[in-house]
């Protein structure tokens, strides 16, 4: 079974901005054609191939419907390894340290209003990073800028999860 990229598999343009309803419709249409009831009288090989393709379709949908996973996937397609150890900008690292110190202060003081303010701040930063990635990939065609912003989004996403717990 040849492996198409996730965008081609779900018949979507290879852009960061996605049409969620089109993505879901494509997934559902493909999965309905691969439903096990359609393969009752088929060989074991055909059943296994249909199951493998269903898994691939679900993984493609999961990846393309998630802002971070989609950015990481696009970086990979364009030859950038987001897990590569490269220095981050000093200003970004300082912001991360300040947010982590603020989170620690929230946890120690158990100040819910402080935690909610930090949560809003980090969510706003998340939104700005997502827009930066969209613009870099789709408007400016600047894969390096998208790669750098994706790496920042990875850190920001972890921080957001820590604040929410």
C-alpha cells in the first residue's frame, strides 16, 4: 500500500489553514467506504489492508485537525525536524521563564484569579503563534519562520497544559 501524505489522503490543500468541515467530510467519506461490513466476503488480505488504511485515515485526520500536530507535520514535509536541538531566541526563553515563575507563584499561593490571568495570557500567546504559523506557511511561504514558530508553539502548548492542570 503506497503511503500518501495526509493532505493528499484527505483531499485537502497542503496549507496550514484547514477547512474543518471539509476535513471531517473527507474522513467520513473514506471511512464509510472502508467499513468492515463492506469487506465481509473479501479475503483476509483485503480486510487487513482496509483496516490499515482506516488507521492511516484516522491518524491523518487527527494530525490535520490539531493546530500543533498540523504545524509539526508541515514542517516535516518541508524538511524541518522540530525535535532538532537548536537554540531558541533569548526573548522567547525569557518569556517562558517568566510564565513558569508565574505558574509556580500561582501554585504556591493557590490564587485562582492569578492562575486564570496567566491562562488568558498564555492562550493569547498561543493564538498569536498559530496565526504566525499560518501566515508564514500560507502567505509568506517562509518555512523557516513557520518552523521557528512551531517550536515555540510546542513549548507554549506544554505550558498551557501545565496551567490547566
